[in-house]
């Protein structure tokens, strides 16, 4: 899936909390929190449902 959300945080705990919030909002983790070479933490998640193809209406089951 091309749509993804990223969490960037200063600490591992903040990154884990941010990822947990995305999961609670209906996202699925695709990259667990990792320490990056520039001194930050990053995680990624993707939506678990697809958006409607016509650009209108509620989210359709994926």
C-alpha cells in the first residue's frame, strides 16, 4: 500500500506511544520503532481499510 504514516520521536518510549495511537486509529504497523542514524526514533504504519475509489463517502472495507 502506498499510503503510510510515520512517527518520528526523540525517544523509544515516545515512538512506541505514537505507534500505539496509530494502531488504535485503525492502522497496522509495518516498521516497528527503530533508532535512526541521525539520533531519532521512527516507526511506520499503514491503514487497514482502503479509501473509496471515487473520493467520496465513508471508508470501504479493504
